[in-house]
């Protein structure tokens, strides 16, 4: 392929576009994880959130992110605080109360199963 010549302003526009795209990719991941966890916990979503959560739970990379969040107490607490920021009332209590249901639903959806560590991390949220 031959070389292309572009002006400095064109180059800067390309860089700005790429940075904006990367920023969008990074912000979508946590939202998809949060919506997926909400559905696993038995929360009924509507509209765009329902669509995004269904799509997220079919995505293997989102399921991996959910699993790694459940296995890491720090990430799990961070998820709970993000859920509280979005206006959810006492997400730690909801996740703790529905821990077994969440693990069972997740294990139905994913070939990479959750184990006792995830279950105990979820149950400990109410402490």
C-alpha cells in the first residue's frame, strides 16, 4: 500500500476521534456489568437498560468481568458504590440476600462457573 499524505489538522482530528472512541469503550464496560448484575439479582429493568442487560449477559467478556468482580472483594464493593450512585437503594443488602440466586443464574449462563468464594463475597456484603 502506498503512503498517504495528510495535514497536521487531519492528523489531530484522527487522534481526537480515536481518543473519543476509546473513552466510549471504557465507559460501556462497567455499565454493562452493573446492568448484568442487576438482572442476576432479580431486578426488573425496562427500555434501553433491559436491552443492554440482555445483550451484556450474552457477551462472554462481560460475564468474565462479572465473575472477576464477584471474586474480588474490592471490585465488588466498588460495584455496590456505583449502584448506590445510580440511585439504587441498599444494593449490598439486595446482593447479599440474593447471593445464591445470583450464583445459580450466572452458572446457567456461563461455562465459567462461580464458586464458593463468589458466593461468600456476596453474602458478606450485608455485614
